[in-house]
């Protein structure tokens, strides 16, 4: 197979080097993606105060829940595209990409309608602190209206990841990050629009990024593998079956984890504004290491997908090993940073001493999850890559509903450990995915699984 500037074949070559070079742009782009929300939090925290931090923290969980539903189908699309390339069935890319675009658009419209119609009752259900409620409503409404751009960007990026292209998603996220930072400063500091300005800055940045990506891919449509003709957006039967088979379990997986996050957030919010703010800031700080390491997850998924479909099983296994090695190095660096300057990290967002005093509690609890996160970056990418979306969903249901909710309630409420118990339960839940995933990988029954289009 000849490689164009968009499509890459990873079934041969120097594996460690390829994974590293493929991961780096995703690490950088994900770091910039976190910068979206971090800039929002820093600017709002300094200008609006702890109530602003709480409002963004609470509303962001709902926006993340919406996004994860889209990411389920996008991840399914990434796996599908990667396996088509590995099996040398590039001629089927047009039907797969067109079907995914249409599915994503429909899902985005549904999420927008739900977000706009039910913003207030959802935020009441989450026990949003009264001081933060109205700003949280504004943030959620604006984000819901602009969710089509978030969905569109993630859809395009997933397809490109499956094709082995890491550069273009990085370019688009740089565009969005620069616009977001500039508009954040303008809307929040100069125009005094507060939390609403931060939400608007994020949506505009993502909108420009998405439109830019579509224009580029239309110009490069021959290499991209999608002709952009109206008839190509009509969902094709076999592609629809495959994407539904993958997308629904992956979406439920993401939804399960985020519903559990909403539950934990509700518990924390019940302890007051400072607790809500420190959880929001802590998750943003932790989000940096999570999103950077997810770059490794993306790479493993693509490498596994291509090599598994090409029946290169030894290379498939080595992809997971190298995923673990790179993830370990990332988490080691962040662990050192956490313990060297905990208060300094949180001071980037707020000067509220009540929040800063609670920061060490969050960090002590969250680093317990690091070994599990290292394992997951390899095994989650592996399970996704071979197309076992059902197993991935089962693992996440165990992580989310059973452990994250169960442990947070047990430690925080039943054992009366309070805020530390909520944070600790949140961290320990990761082992519910890590350990079963590692067992599945080493047992080796996956070797008998067929790739998606094999009959």
C-alpha cells in the first residue's frame, strides 16, 4: 500500500520509534485541548472567583458527558478505519467516513436539544452551589449550542488517527487553542462577560478549528478517502452496522464513567463552595496528565487496529508493551511535579486560601490511581484496537457505576472519610478497568478474534 500524506501504514517499520513519533503530536494537541479549559478556569478564577470555578467545574462535567457520547462513535470510527487500512481495504473508506459523519451530526443535534431544554434541572440535580448556579446555567447553554463543533472536531480527528495521521489534528487544536486564549482574555477581562465569555471563547475556537479541518480535507479529499458528495453522507448498511456495533458500547463506556463523575461531583458539591472549587481545579490539573497520556492510548489503538487486521500478532502485542513504557515515563514526571509544588499548581487558578488548603487532600488521593492509569493506556488502546467494544463497555461499567460510585459513597459517606474519601474512591476506581484489561491481554484469547470486516 502506498502511503499518502494523510494515510500511513504502521504494519511494518521501527515500532518504538513509530509509536513515539505518532504519540507526540497527540500528546501536544491533547495538552492544548486541556489548555482550553485551564485558561477558562484560570481567567475566571482570578476575575470571578471561587463561584466561577465551581460553575465551570460543574457544567463542564455535563459537557464532557455529551462529548464522551460522541467520542464513543468517533472511537468506533477510528478502529474501523485503522482495521480497513490494515486489511488493505482502502476502497471502503468512503462509506465508513460518510456514515460516521452523519451519525455524529445527528447525535450532536440531539445533545444540543437536551442541553438547552434541561440545563436548569440537571444543574439542580447536581447540587450546584447557589452562588455558582446562574453562571453554570450560562456555561452549559452556550456549550450545548456549540456542541456540533466539538463533535465535528473529534470525529475528524478520530478518522485521521485511524489513518495514522497525527499532524493534522495537532494543527487544528493549535488553531483552536490560540483563538480560545485570545478570546478568553478579551471576553472575560476586557468585556467582563464572566463565565459566559469563557464558554463562548471555547466554542468559537472549536468552531474555527472544525471548519478549517473540513476545508483542508475537502481539498485533500482524494488522499483522505472521502469524496464529500451528498450521496456519500447517506449511511451505508454494512458501515452502519459496524459503527453501531462499535459506537454504542464505546458511548455507553464513556457515558458510564461520566455519569459516575456527575455523582461524585454532586457528593463533593454537597460539602460547599471550597470543596467544589478544589475538585474542579484538581480535575483540571489531573486532566493534563490524563490527556497527555491518552495520546499514547490513541497510538496503541491505531497500531493495534492496523496490525491486528494485518494478522501481525507479535507486533500487536509489542504495541501494548511500548504503550506501557511511554505511559510510565509520563506519569513519573507528573508525580514528581505534583509533590514538588502542589500549592503552586492550584495557585494558578485561585488565591482563595480555603481552596488551597484542600489541594493536598486531592493530590494525595489522586496519585494512588497512577499505576492503574499507566496500565490502562496500553490495555484500553489494545481493547479498542481489536474492536472489542463490548468488553471495553463492561470494564467501564465496572469502573464507573460499581467502583467509582460505590467506593466514593462507601469511603466518603459510610466510613465518614468526607472529602478525602470521595477523592480516594474516584482514584481507586481506575483499577476496575486496569486489572481486568491486563488479564484479558495476557490470557491471549483475543488472538482468535476476527477483525471487523472479516467474514
